[in-house]
C-alpha cells in the first residue's frame, strides 16, 4: 500500500509539473496576448535582434547617469521625467516625449516637450509648452520650434566636449569659452533656433524668424494689447522697421 501511494504521488507530481511547463511554454511562444489592464514601471520596445527602438517609462526608471541603451551611454545629467524616448535603426537616440508638473512653494511648474533629433545629434524640431506660476503671476508659453544643429556633431562627441568644458570652467572660464568657440567653428557643437510659431516668453503670439546665430530678424505677431505688428531687425537685434510705425510724441 505504501509503495502504491508513493508511486501515485510521484505520478501526480510529475503530471502537475508537466502541465505547468506546457502552459508556460505555450504562453511564452504565443505571439499575441490580450490584457484588459496592466501596470508597469517601464516598457522597452525592441527589435528581434534586441535593439531598443522605444522606451516608455516612469520617472524612477528614466535612463540617465551610468545607464546604457543599445551599448551607448545616455545623457548623464538629464533630469528624470516620465515619458517616451525614441531610437533609430542604429540604436541612436533620435527624439522623445517628456512631461512633468508639480506644485511649488508659491505656485506650480509644469512642462511638456516632444522632440525629433538630427541624425546622431540634438533636436531640430520641438513642440514645447511651459506653465509656471509664482504667487499671482502665471506665465504660459507654447510653441513649435525648428532649429539648426552643428553640421559635424555626434552625440558621443558632444558628451565628451561638454564634460571637458565643464571641467575647464572650474579653473579657467575664459579658456573654456575660447575652446567652446573653437569647437563651434569646427561644427562640432552648437545650434540655433530658426523658426518659432506660438507664444513667446514675452507673451506675444505669432511667427518669429531667426538668423543662423539665433538672433531675431523678423516677427509677425499679436501683442498683449491685441495689436498686430510686424518687426524687422538687424544682426545686432536693433529694430530696422516696424509696421504699423511707432507713434511719435
């Protein structure tokens, strides 16, 4: 009797184990699953070869510091935010969507940014909104911005240059500025806004055009008094012409 019980127990245990294994394999190998609701802290969208193409993440799991994605370092000093990060076929970051918002001691601070990057570079297109309030004063700015980037920049090289300049500023700020200008002349770092459509920091709504140094050259906008204006500027930012002309006293 005891031998029969041992055999039956062994058989039952083996059968149960086999069912669990088969169920697990069936679930693992099935390519399509349905969920009504799922709670996760981070999702990595990957290709068959393991290349990460997109990350959807909460604040805590946002990659920065020593984190590497596709065997490449991420921006070490970038603030952690919830959102998405995009990567191209070469595994290089190429844009993202981030947002935040929280109460402050005397108001609030919030923002949203959707960016698309130059290949192996920084952003050339950005949809941006910021909303800050201190006491009774609230400033909201929303815009679509197009930018030029340095022709020869790469993300890894830019990280190295910024780290070098940051260290040099501690001992010789003037030398750091001179070195930054030299890198800009080589087209290794730098960039400038060229077109902005939306509400500026001065709360004017309109179309704003800039030269290759980022200086304003033309603006067509409606100001805070609901007056439509057209302004042209020289390379020093001085007004060349305005319409309608300013009223003289």
